């Protein structure tokens, strides 16, 4: 008979609620934070907040040019927005075309691998790999699109955009950074403590 505590005796809870979790290859599971970055480390101060990334990048670049230890700085994007740009309509024919192109690249790669070790006509092996890859890619692309049942008949590209970019530094270097930025004459929006 096995006791109930024998199999889990080495496990310790790392999460609130008392669940027993084993340590994994990366170490013990950590308690989720508040979403504002790492829990440990020195306190940071926001020295400026800018409407776009190039402005924040210019500030950090200026600090680096003036021998400020920029390894103690970070650019933090806030007010994140997911933007999905619709690129066009996706039809079964277009899905087959895209799949055929992807399959052709894969077939070309396989054809090149086999072509290296072919004694005879290596060019024919490469062309056959390309053609077979394109045919199978087109078939798989068309079938995969048809199986969606028309739920997503468009292609798109997603990106994250921040509404504001804050430049933060460790608290003990904040005064030095502010003095250097005073010479830059670049306006910041609402610098605040972090």
C-alpha cells in the first residue's frame, strides 16, 4: 500500500491555492506577477513618456552617446492595441495557389537534398521535387481552406502597437539621466514615478 503523501512528498506549491506542482526543467513554477515586468530587481523611475517609438529610441541613443549606462534603461510600450490589417479575400483557388507556392519551396529543398546525392541527372531530380511539392501543397492548401467552412475567408497580418512609450531607468541613475535629457531639449509627456 502506498500512502497518499508518499508520492507527492517532494512537491511544493508555488501557486496560490495549495495545488502541488513539481519543479520542471526550467525550475520551480513562479507565482504570476501583476503583468508589469519582473518582480525582482532595483526600482525604476520613468524619465519620459513619448508618443512614438522613434522618440523614445532617440532618448536612449542620446543617453548612450553621452556615456550613460544604458543597460539600466528600458523602453516600455503602454496602451497596447492589436491591429489586424486585412490583406484580401481568401478563396479556395487562392488558398491552393498559396499552398502550391509553399509546397514548391519545400519540394525545391527536398529536390536539392536528393540532387546532391544523385549520380545521374540531378537537375531532373530538383525539378521533379519542385513540381511534386507544388502539387501536394496546392491540394493541402485547398483542402485546408475548404475545411474551415467559410469561417475565415480573408487573409490578414497582425501587429501590436503601443499608444505611448515610456523610457525608464533604475532609480539611483534617474537624476543623472534627467540632467542629460535636459540638454537634449526634447519634450516628454507626463514623466511619472514607476
